[in-house]
C-alpha cells in the first residue's frame, strides 16, 4: 500500500518515504544532503499525490513534529550566527 518507496538509513535512523512517482536512486547508493531521492506521486493505495514520511530510531517510530521542530530551530540558529 506504500507504492514506490525509499528507505534512507543513517546510523540508527531510518527515514521512510512512500507514494513516490519515481525513485532517483539505486538500492545501496549513498545519499548526500540535499540530493533529490524521488518525486511526490500517487503510487500504492491513494487517490491524490502526497508523500508519507516517517522516521525510526533503533526500530522505534519518532514523532515527525518533534523532528521538524528541531530542524527548524537548527536552521534558524545557523542563519542567526551568520556566515
């Protein structure tokens, strides 16, 4: 029901992306920060284009709103620090 999906592993983390239109990577291929890994689509059981994203840490689901909050705070801190 996930359709075309990608799992990106990093240390104890696994980032899961589902319902992609297409993948832009091969299995086992290293991923760089900012690299496009796929495009939002409507594969699997769905009625419109969207993306499911989730993160495991050591096989336990993490709350996405907490992850996004930390990412935003980190981005703001880097911008405030300047070049």
